[in-house]
């Protein structure tokens, strides 16, 4: 079995930065516009919506954005494609960054969120969709992993009909086909693992952390084909995150029956994860801590009532925002006609 990883040990905390490449330069065009780098076309019209503007970035022409308007219904649609870092948390990071940078930032209680998938042919793009209201308009914003880029689309119209808004988004995305971005520039399956300073606090902690990361990569290799993997690391899949916790536990309990002794904090964390798994609440724990922005397997059953009772009887000794490592995709294209 191949493992698509290079280990890079770094002695500083893992911090994920977002590239601040915004669409700030207008493109002049009065025809359907084909973006040659991305392989995507912005037509003059999308149904009853007419294109009103095209943009790129003055320093990076792979940035691309288009805006549309339906004046009869006072409705707007726009999308943008921006270069993105390639780490396992990027979809969630862009989701929060994009909403926090809006002139109007919706509060958590105002939003309705869900994970989504755009699939076209062999390619599958994982995403997050959020709804909220502002100034008498219902707004739907979607975020998709798209290889080297993030694809972000937004539609707004008067009223509160989420089904109608969903249908319109689906119609437009099927026309735009963001999967073409991935098809033209597919990501390699190779990844790097960056370790935070906290992972080095003792030998057991480091080895358990390495076991966690490699177990995630093993899960990807066994469950995600190269076409789905070409759009990015599937960090919003519940089973992927569970694989990380299982790997952390299993270094001590299975992979090495006589590991070196860890410190109090390390053993406490291993005990917490072990009890969480043994009591059957790993999935509920992850869903809650990722604000329910993970995709479970089809027909997966949760016991949130039992989990709430479990929380009252057990201390919560870990927050998923505390990262001991982060997996980052290698910044290389691949040839999907060949096996890596």
C-alpha cells in the first residue's frame, strides 16, 4: 500500500493563512467569457439573469468573478473563484472568513447550514451551504473545494423560499460546472503533514499524533478515488475525522503494545478519546465540535440525547480547534490518466 505523505516536522504552532486575493479589476467583455486557466465560462445570461460585471485580480489572473442580476425580481447571483491554501481545514476556514468579511455578518443563530456535494461525471466537489436573511432578502452562499481554488457562489432574492433558492443555485451551477476547474487542474494525491509544537511535548504524544495523521491518509487512500481526491482533502467528511481519532488511540492500544510513557496531559487525552470511542459517542462529539458541518455516511444514526447525558457525566478534555498537526496537499497537478 502506498502512503501519499512526506513528513515535515516544524517547531512552531500550525497557523493557516488565507490568501487575500480579491476580485478588484474589471474585465471588459460583451460575449460569453471563457477563462482559459480555469476552464470555466461565464455566459452573458443565466436563465432570466443577465451578466452585469466580470472581475479578476490585478496581481493574479487566476482570480475570477462574475455578477448577474434579474431586475424583474430584484434578484442577484454571483460567483467567484479564488486561489486557496490546500490544507484539510480550508473549506471551513474559507466559510468562516468569507462570512466574517461581509458588510453584514450573520450571527450563528441566524444561519441555517448544511454540507453539500456537487458531482459532475467522475468528479465530486465537497462544499458548505448557508442560508440567512438580510434586508428582506433570503441569501444562500455556497463554498466548494475546487482543486487549487475555492468556488464560492451566492444568490439572493426576496421572500423566504429556500427550496426555490436551492433550485436556482443548482440550475446555475449545472450550467457553470465548477467541476471543470478540477478537471483542468486536478490535485495530486500526495500530501505533507505539518506538526505543531504541542505534538512534541513527549514521545508518546508525537507518535500518537503521527499515527492519527497517517490513519487519515490511509482512510483517504482506501475510500476516496483519485477523481474525488483531485478537488482537495475531504476534511468535512465525518469518517475522515473519526479516522484521525482512531489513529491517535490505536498507536498505544494496538500498533505498539509497549509504547514509551507519555506525560499526564498526553495520557489524559488518550484516555478521553478511548472512553469517547468505547461509549460510542465519537461521531456526536465531532459533529458538535465542528458545528454540524461534517458529512456523515448515508443513513448514519446519531444519539444526541445520549451524548448530552454523557457530557454531563464526563469532562470534555479536547477541543478540535486545538491542532496538533495539519495535513496539506502538495501543490502539484496530476495526470488522472495515470496512477500515481
